[in-house]
């Protein structure tokens, strides 16, 4: 942490005075409303497209920073200890995966279908196809997925998706019920999360504490991540029924941490009680962060390893410096040849990054890039109970990948004996 205590309320009042009617209104613990949108900065998951306009936050940032850039951990390489097996192909932008205790793989496709792999074979029909108000434009669509810990008994599936309401774009998390390989909507858990063509975040995970964690992007609006009344640019934490946990850092609010740009990966080292999240940088400097309750991760005021005299922020585990990974899904491995490592699926980087961690999980010891360019853009990575690893590609998403005839795919990495 760095810098003195920063009065964030003064900053909110400053923005409110400038913004007038285009303000953020909180309308209940489970329902946050954004009135009006303003795209200050817009980038597409590792592309060079920019539509930039300075916000008060960016202008203030320039006058309060000093740089203490650290290099990434050293790059190391050994023998790849896995064999690769393609288990599904010809998919339409698979975005997130989760595995049931009986081995079924459920995954989302961003254009709006929920699908399943059983006994190593893709089930021929979607489990569910989403309809209006669902929308899939730009980086929005059907995003994260998490299976309930008691899925085999209650058949609950949690998903995050983009939707339209009154010509505004939002994201929401809903609970589905699966019956006989079909699913239907049971309950909306949290809605009106600001959305856009870019920076929707979108990852959802159930943590070791049994709470549902939700990563949200800044929706192309840099004034939102530092605003605690907005659910954009945050990691949110709610109960599985949508209520607000009593021990959340901000009473009555789903906000768990803030100051994030476009976080698309979350994972835990449960033995050390360490939570990790990946976040896209604006101009390289992608981040892997250790998430703490109430932590501020700086965006857009502090980037990478910068420090501020006015704002106390959490420093990343590391950032990528001048390299752009566009990190998406991440997984912590608790067994196998890569035990006690963090895996990062990268989009623009087109590689799987393996990161050996210190014994307490708070230091990255080295960086190992694998599968460079072999499968193209990688969107998600998860570990199965048997120690195998599953990857999904994202070459048909229109963000710079070159689709191959068999794309998109889900790949299984099996530990070599």
C-alpha cells in the first residue's frame, strides 16, 4: 500500500458537480441504477482501438503519481508435463466453464447458448438458448458460469449475461434450474450492473466461503470504478440467494473490492486464504492482483506499480510491463505437476502462463509461457478434480484472432504419467 489517506467522498462530490444530472443513483442493495453513460476510454480485449476522452479522474491522476515500476518475475521454462486432447470443437465463442462433481462440463457461448459435455462428448442440443432482453454485442453476451456446490441435488446454475433495458446496456447474474438437460430462469440475483460494448468483466465464481463473487468491468466509463455507489469496475460478493453478506466491507453493498478496469479471472488458494484476480490494463501493464476486502486497485487513478501521494491502493502481485497479455480466466492448481501454481489464459498473448507461487501464495517466483500461438486466443482455464486442466479458445470473437476451421475448441490437458 502507498500514499496518504485519500478522501474519496470529496472526489465523488467533485464528479457530481461536473456531471450534473448524469449521476449514479443507488436504488437498493440488490438494484443499482446508472443514469446516463459516458465513454471515456474504450479498448477491445487486446486490440489497439481507442476512443479516448479525459475524465476528471484522469486529469487528477496526472498530478499525484510517481512511478516505481517493477519488472515481471523471471521467465523460466522446462518440459511441458501434459498431453493435450481436443474434447470439443466447432464451438461459438465459449466464454466460461465449470465442472460438476459427476464430471459433466457446463459452458457458456457468448452469443447466448448454455452447453454441456458429458462422458467426453458434446451434448448435441443447447441446455438453454437465451432470448430478449438478452443481447450479445461487442464484448457482451452470455459470460460467466458457476455451478452450485449442491448442484447434483438442487440443479442450480449461476450465469452472468448482458441485457438491454430502456435502451441501456446492463449485466445481471441469474440463477437457473437444470432439469433433464434443459434449463430455465429461476431468479435474478443482481441486475443493472453497468454494461457496454466493452469492459463487462463477466467472471463469476463461488469462493471457498460459499459466497458468489462477480467481476465487473468499467463499461468504458472511467468515472465508475472509484464510485462505491456503482457496481462497475468492481468485484462483487453476494450470497447464493442474492442477498448481501453481513461481513461485506461496505455495509449493505455488494461491493467487495474496487478500482478495476476489466477483470475477467478469479481464483483462490484456499490453504492460504488468498484470492487472485486478473485485470486488463489500458496500455499494456495487465495485472494479476491479490484481492482483499475493501481493497482499492487504483483504476483509473493508479496503474500497474505506480504509487500515489493521495490514494491508498493495493499493489498488484505483478503487472506485465510493456507486454500485453489481455489475461482472462485464471485457475489455482492444488495438485499435479504444477501444484501451487496460478494459470492464466491470455487472449492477445495467445498463451497459457504458468506462475509458480511462494509457499504463502503472495509472491510470483517466475513466469512460464506455454502453448504460445498453438491454439490462438485462450479465454478460460479450470482444473478438474482428477488434476486435468481444461482450456477454451476464443478465436471467433472478432478481437484479433484468426479462426481455424475447427474453432472454437475446448482442450483437456492430461498430466503425463
